[in-house]
C-alpha cells in the first residue's frame, strides 16, 4: 500500500513490539509475527486477473473437479434479480414479458438489471443490508429503552445513498466524519448518526465505565463495518487471534475520544446528539472542541485503572502510521483522518470487505463467509483471486456499488441454475465454489413486503418517520411497562415496506424476529437462517397473513379464474393442471367445512392484563376484543390502578362489543361456545355505553368458577340479581336464550333456567345487545334477534372484504355530470368526499330532472361532525346553505336519528326516527320517491325506517348530496329511474354490490363460504416453499 | 447458510427430526415421515437443526432447570441471611456505599421478621416464608454472591445473560444451544411472566443475543393463548387446519422433488407437522385440569389474594410452578418463572418499604414454591431437576425513604439451589456482619452461572459461540469457577 501520505509515529515502539519487548506499560507481551504480516487480508490487493469473474470461477471449478450448472430459466432469473435488487417479486406479466424477450438472455438480463437499479425500491432493499451492518435501531435499549429521536433520518440517508449510487469512499467519509468535512452539509451531519445508533444505558452502574462502553461501541462498529476487523477483544487484553494489541485498541479508540457521549436529548442539552438540518433535527455527533481529553490504556479494560497515555495512531500491523490530523474550530479532526485512511484505495481491507458484502448479498454467502471478521477467527477466504478482482474493480469503478451489481450479476456464475447435482454435491455441498446458484429464503422484511405486494396492499410511501406494526397483547405483556414506547399507526401506514417499521430494541416485531431478523445490538455481517415451528405458526395463523390472504382472495375473485389468479398473484405463474386439481379439491372441502361455521361470530380478547396507560389510550377499542369489523362497536372496558403508569384490566368490566343498532324488547337466542382457555363470557342486554364502560344487564357465564349470574351494571357499579352454581362446559356449544317479559328477564342456558326480577319489575330501558370474553375466545352460533316482525339472524361480516382507504390525497376534479354548490368536494377511487361546512351541495345533473319513480341509494360515512344525507327533487339550486328546494334525507349523528325533510327555502321536518348511526362507519341510505310516497331504508334492512305520504308532493328535480357541519364520504351512489340505472359510482372497494354493511346485514353473502375457502387457499399459497424461497 | 451457526453444523444433524426446531413425532400430515429415510437420502450439508438433542459434556443428574426469578431483588437479610449484628445495631448511623462509589451516611435497618433455624440442617429462614422454611433441608443456600450493577436494567441482564451490556444470550438460551430440546413438541427454553408485566428490560432477559432466534426463550402464558399465533384466526377448526397443512405439504413435496439437496426445504415441511402438533401439545402441557385437588392445593391454587392493592393471588405463581413441573416432565430443559413485574412494589424492589414488599410478595410465592419442592420430591423428580431461586441482586441493610425501604445491593446477596446434584441442607458463604457485602467465600454471579451449567452437565468453558472475533461464553473472559461448596 502507499504509505507516503502517513508519517511514522514513534517508530521505536513498533520495533520494540516486533522484538517482543514489553514496552511502556502494556500488560502483556505482544508481538506481530512474520506470519501475522504475511496474512492475506493485510496484503496489498493483487493485480486483477484480467480474465474476469467467470474465468476465475471456472478455473476453480475445474481445479476441484466440479461441473458448472446450466443457466437458470428466464423465469427464475427475473425472480432472482427482483429479489436481489428490490426485495420484491416481479408481477406475472413482468415475468411473461421477460420470458418472451427475443434478445439473447445475457443482453435481456443486462437491460433488466439496469432498469431495476434505477428504481427507488433498490435503495430500500440494499439500504436494509447496510442497516444490519451498522446495528440500526431506533431506541437505546435497557430499562427505559427510550427512542433515539429522528434516527429514521439516518435510515433515509442510507436509502438515498444507495439510490444515488453515492461512491462508497464518500459514504465512509460522511458516516465517520461528515461533520468534519468542509462540504459535508446536512447529509454529512445526518450520516454521522452512524455513531448514535448503538445501545445506551441511561442508568449505568458506573458512569466512568459507561463512557468507555460508548467508545467501544463506536470503535467496534467502525472496525467491523469498514475493515472486517474485530478489535473489540483487545479492550481488556491483546487480541487472541489477530495482531491487534491492547495498545492498538486504545490508540484507535482515541480517534473517537472527543465525541460527546450520547445523552438523553433534553431542552438545552440536545446539541450532544441532535443537530439542526434543513429538514429539522437530526441525530448526529459533536465533539467537545478542537482538543481532546487524554486517552489512557485501561488495565484489563477497567476504567478505574488507567495506564499509559496513548495518542491516535493506526495499529501496529499497519505500521503504526499516524494519519495527518487537522483540527477544525469545533473538533479534533481525528475522525476525518481515520476515515480518510479507511477510504483510501491503498487500504487493503476496505474494498475487500465491501466487495465481499456485495457478493454475499447476491450469492447468499461471502467469499469470506464471516464478512465482519477477516481475521483468523473468521472463515478463510474461499477464492482470494476472485475477491481481489472484485475489490480492484470496485475501486476502478469509482467505488460505485451499482457498477458492482452489474459486474457481479452479468456473469454466467450468477445466472446458473440452483438445481442439485449429485456428483458436485459430494465435492462441494455448500457450493462454496459457485458451481450452481443458491436457493435462498426471503428475509423477514422481504417476506412481509412480498405478502403485502401480492395482496396489493403495499403502500409505496417512502421515507419519513417510522410506522408501528400491530403487536399482539401477549407480545406487549413481556415489557415492564407493557406498550410503553410503542405506537399505533393507521392501516395505510402499516402497509409500508418493512424497512420503515419502527425498530425497538427490547420489543422487536415478532414477525421479523422469528424470521431471523437483524441483531440490533451490534454489527451483523450475515443473518443466521433457522427453520423453526414458530415460523410455520406465524405464516399459518398471524393476522398479517390472514388479512392479506383475504385481500388476495378478493383480487382473485374479480377475475374469471380465481384459482389461476391466486397463483399468478402469489407465485407469479399459472397453475399446472395437477395443481388445479389439488386446489379445487381443497376449495370444495373447505367450502363445505366453512358452511358449518357460516353462522358463527367469534370474539377474541387480545390484551395483556396490564398496560402502560399512554399505549392503552392509543390502542383502538377493536384491538382489545377482536370480532366482526362491521355491525359492532367496541369498548375497552374498565382499567384501574395507575401505579407507575401501569393500569390493569378489571375482570368484571372487561372489554366488550355492542351491536350497532338498538334492540329494545327483543328476544335473543343462539349457541355460545367457550374455548379451552376462556375463563368467562358475558352477554350484555339493554346495554348503553358510558365512556368505555356500560350500563345495562349482563348474563355472566363463568367457566372458572362454575356459575351463571345475571347482573345489573349502573353508574360504574354492578349488582348481582341472581346467581346459580352451574358447570359451564368448554369446547361445546351451549344453547341460550334471553327474553324480556313484563319487566323480567328470562334466561335459559343449556338446561338451566332463571327468571330474574320476579320480586320487583326491572327497568329495562333502551339499549343494545353485546358480548365480552375473558381469557380466550367466545364463539356464537345461530344467534338471532326476534321482535314482533320476525327473526333476524346475526352473522359475522367479513369486514376485511369491506375495508376502504380514506380519500387522502384526493383529486379535486369532479367527474362529469356533477355540479358543486359550495363546499370542497374531492373524488378518489370513486369515493366522493366533502369537508366540514355549512350546507354544501353536490348535484348530479347529467340526466336532467328525474321524473317518475326514482330510487336513490348511496353509502356514506361521516368522519367528523353531525348531519349528512341525500337530496332529491331539487330545484333552484344556488350556492348558499338554504338556497334550494327539494326533499332531504339525512343522518343526524348527535341525535342518533334519520330525518326526512322538505325544503323550500325553509326546512320542515316530515319524519324523524331513531336510528343507530355511528361516526366512522359506512351506512347506506336508500330513498324511493314515487308520487306522494317517500320511503327511506337504512343499512340494507328490508323494512323501511320511514314510509311517508307527502301532502303536497314536490315537482321533479335533480338528485344530489348535502351535508351540514360534517366531514363525509359517499360511495356506491346509484340512481335509478323508471327501472333503469342512470348512474352507479361503483367504488373500487370490495362488497361494492352488496348492501353497505353499516348495521346488521340481514341477507347473508351468498358465497361467504366460497370466499372464506378461497382466502384459506390464498393463505396456503403464502406458506409454500415456492413462495418463501427463490431459486 | 450462515457461518455464524457453523458450529451447529458439526453436531446433531441426525437428530434433525426431534425438536421444537424442526420436528416430527406422532401424527404426520406430510405422510412421508418419520423421515430418516427421506433425510438419509439428502446430503447433510445445509441441514441444521438448532435444537437437536446434544449430549452433555459429562454425566449429570439434572436434566432440567426451573429458575424461580424474584425480579426486583429480594431482601436477603429479611429472608435467609440472618444478621444478629444488624439487629443489635438497628437504627445506628453508618457510612454505606449505596450506588457505585457513592458513600452515604445511612441508618441501619434491622429486619422486622423473626428468624429461626429449620430442619436437621438448622438453616436459617425467616417467618416471611413459613412454607419454604419447611424445606430448608433440601436447599443449598449461598449467601455470598456479588455482581456488577446497582441498576435493574444492567443487573437483570448480567444475572440472565452474564454481562451488564445488552446483546448477549441468556442462560436458558445457552442451555438450549448446548443441549438442544429433548421434547420434539415443546420449546427448549420457556419463560413465564408475572401478570403485572415483564421485567426490565423486557425480552432482552430471555434473548438469544447474537445466536439464532431459535434459542431464545419462548414466552408461554399460563392463561389465554399459550404461544403466539398458536391458534388459527377466524372460523378455522383444527380439522380445517389439518387439511390446510396437508395441502401445503403436498405442494411443498412437489417443489422439493427437483431440489432434494436443499435440506432446509424438508425441514420446513417437518416444521408444519410440528406446528400442527403444538396446537394440541402446548395446551396439553398447560392444562392443569387433570391435576388432583390435592396437588392444586399443594401449590396454593386455592389461596386468596393478600389484602394489599398490588398483590395477586398465590394461585398465579402456583399455577406457573405446577406448569413448570409439567413442562419438565415433558422434557423442557429450562423453565424460568418471574415473580414480580413492572416497577417498584409490583416486584421485589423494596425501595418504598421492605415490610410492605414482603407482605405483598412472600405469600405470592411461599406455598407455590414449597408445593413445587414437595411435589418434585414425591414424584422422584427432584433428583433430576435443578431448582434455582433468586433475583438480580440483594438489598441494603440500611433505611431508604420513610417507610423502611431498602435500596439495591449488588455487593452481597443470597441465592438458593435445590435438586439434581445440589448438596442439600447447605449454607455456604457469608456476608459481612451487617449483611452488606459478600465476605466469606465470595462468588461473582459468573461462578453461579458456571455452577448451574455444571449441574446441567456442561463445562462453562466449552459452551461457546463465535461472535465478534471471539468464542463467546456465558461466563465471559474473566475466569469463572464452579462453586464446589454447593455440589453434592
């Protein structure tokens, strides 16, 4: 290597060491042997073998008696390239297109690589590799595990660096000394966040030792990341395998000595870790000034036993060179000097180490299989000529990483098939010499991203603060303050790529952890790969997989051939006929078996017994008790305590769900089943929510204590009205019915009958039917509500098929045929939104005045405010709240009613009925005007809510939408006249043709079992090895 | 395959099918198992089962360990370490190191408990634990442990993982790494938590650190869903789950046909069989309904909650102790039970009153632990099971706060061991006369770790894992020794 730039410091010491003398105060004798000096990794790079990668590898193959595999198929190649460069899968049509490309494969593949390298998803893939190496996490670890503010800016910096193909030498300089560079700028400051990513104990046992722990973290990470050297061992004693002495360690550590220690950012003290950049604040380093404190060697690494003073100098194996250190006004310049030595093309390790990492991420295994340890304790280099070729090529290409992808991927070696070969397998089972491609498993993040990609849910939003994946209650329960430091993100945020997920050291997202995610505690060169049963459980049963499988099923059902479509979405190919048979057999059976469960509604509690109160406040009530998403409203129940910010669930006030419509004076009957671990179930009657609790009656089935009780809850207390000892068998359906008769409640559970309120009549009042579960799930079957008019079965609505994204970022253009009169109306995906204002109108005038019998149906959801509805027979519309004539049918959220009115520059209420309307839920209004008769239906119920004869019918007019002080979305707007559909704004949402599932769906989905069976099949496809592994 | 697990390659390929990692036993949905035939045909190159059974380094009595972790740091001078000098000087002012290099004038606080000698061994135990006191002849009590941190976060880490720094594997993970799991249908290392919350700093206490995640503790809940994602979501019956797995395996077998040499593919097929079995085997291990009323009472499942607002019924810890016995019976290697969760008086962290703290927590564990010892003995399991009791540190002999609290004390504290290979009825080591600092036969916790490994048949010098350029060990680089005085 070129050494002229460095002056030799204290040459005598190296000499003394070389002679094996115990110079100064080092604890033990340390010498660098001739063998150390001759070790391959410390040698200058060899002149590259001009023959290139394939020739180098082929030579090795023939030397070992190995035969190269034939090339992989085009289908395999495009998958491999997408996986390698983007961490995503090509779509079916992309695969077909590539397979049909007439150009020779090498040429077509080279073009593909160029195209992929230009995509922003590339940085998200390769940036993640780098985050493994630099121990990226967003919290400190230890007791409080507080967040490192704005750590995500570093993550975004890394992604951008890969995408812009920042030369690697510059990448090194910025991360190690971006603040000391004259042209470092904001990027340079953000890049030094590198130093701040490590674990940090905010309550160290020994503050003096903690300073050196911090220093050690910086030094170890730097040396392992950039140099593949494990110097950490030399903190307490000379390195046992590599020529790194304890003196070397402290001399290297002194480069970082002046960096201000990490501390909790607090007002006034933020400067130590946070610095201002244009975009805000960034995690960064500052030094204590241009002059550093002295650094001493510490005997046995003990901060209380300093020995001789050391100065910044490179290890003896590099000749104890002392780089030129030029202090700036605010820092010592030491880090920049070190960074320049590392980024120097003459450094024998830097280019080798990074070239090896690139090779490893392409082939699954490095040429040195321990990429963080090029020393003797690491794996030996498998092909030194190849590694040096790559390292030289890396430097020659201006340290361009994208250049290296082209160099590596445009080889025969990379394009080889991964098929086994018996003879080769005996000689080189681990494929160290590249006679074949390697079958590779998707990493945790890739797996998650590809599941979201297959379902179409993947949100491509890039950069910015992180999202919080949903955690199950049992995961949160392991924390000393369960849920502290975790957040709740909206559904679209949660569907972002995995690299944007929040990384909390003491609570790694289980999906990631189980699939061998990065070790967040220290630099990680390569991830271990394990195959364990919890991975299977996760892919079979997790919420993420089952939600996305339902979405895939939905997408597949839009096509003529759902089975084929499911294959194409998940696996990127058509099924062969044998697979179709397997699929159809599975579906037929599943359909049949699902039919048995068709009438079931399942409620599953998912909350830890204790929660940190801020997290409790963030979590939506639907998380505490999970059940059908539509038709039910959820509540958190009563939580008490507050000791150290922790609150506890109360067994007598558990989280519960109420049916969304009031059901006065009804009879409920059905079957209830407690699962193996379910301790209690409650059936709530005439329940009215009071905050997160309720008032009303409850039928308690207590399996643990073996009793049935009827309680009356009121004002935060409950009274037991009647109680009977009775065994509640688990795992079998118990018939129950509850009836209100003359101020009494008649309860029948199995063969037990109770009549409650026989001494004095109960005050029933109004209220709703509800459910709670404790310990485990409760399953209802064949539940029906009966009133004088009939019997209405309660059915689980597959809410995952009816979820809608809100129209954020909506277009301001209205489609043709619509005219706005006041208000800000927006449209996206055929969902029309309007902001909260007084009386804006949107009229459909494409067909002129609508005569004859008119039916007007629309789904609407009030997200904020009070009144929203439909208007008909509109004449004389003008801008201004009251400037129009016509009928209005509106939902009143505050007063919980449905109102029909007539407006002739003045509003007259014609009819008003109580109605269960809920903010944030989709409702459906259907209005029919035929002559003098106006009928209004709500939420798909057969019986009209309003059936009104108008004394003085209004003349024909337009139909439209009107709101009052409400933020509303409308969708699936259907206007029919004379039996013809004039307009149907079908939203790109599921269940578009079904009634808006706002309340109880009385007509079951005719193909519920089929849909569920297909969802099961899609989830099955997500479990296949073909999905998990790339050839 | 990653080099990090290269040491695993050398071992245990044959036992591939027999563990939580990738297992096959009982019913097979894949139809081609038990698969020695299948796997016999595959080259072993990439076949790694992290939890294959591996032999101990030397013959041993203990096959399993139940670690009763008193999170927060129980007070030695109120439970097992009787200090007459402290009682004599109760209320006197002394200089005492309260945090690292922080010496404060403090008032001595004698115990309010009554100590008595018990059994033939005459071991001391206070009246705070009357039921455990009846078993003193079974215990080896070490009173002279010390460790390196005054703070919970780093102290818990050191007690569980050997270092005060985060990122190292825990004791249970090391045992799983060294011995594998002898039950094909259950994890090798199980952790059960207090309902009030986990310990500081959470999952790092049962982590596998730089080792593969397969070795980390599996948190098992004694109520509710025992293992994460164990049950299907929605209306999917066990039978339907079986159909699904059968179909998955059929597809996977077809996929495998052209890729026979990739043993991880076969391993994954096997892992689905295990997942299916876990659905019944895990709840079965946790299901105590078949235990007799007498057994339930033995563990205190019938006892009511104490009257302190923060206390919980002994039934909780009792149920976990009973389940621990059931797990050990079924071959689980390492079970760690946490008593105490969250912060301060919710666990053994008695800053705000040691009497109050004992009143909350002693009844929660006393009958359960006594029941566990009695039950193990009557079933002849005690000889094969190592029981370890203790927290992350002990407490100070001086007052803290107004309510007679005690601060953390890593300089001297008590642990006890019982069962396989342990010398029963032993009192070993001493603190100074005030109970502050280990004085006679001092041992760092790394020696305790070495001893536990030894009792499990492992040489702590040989339980290693390569990381960061070093063959890492639980006991670290400072030499550790097995505490011979505790061995039978």
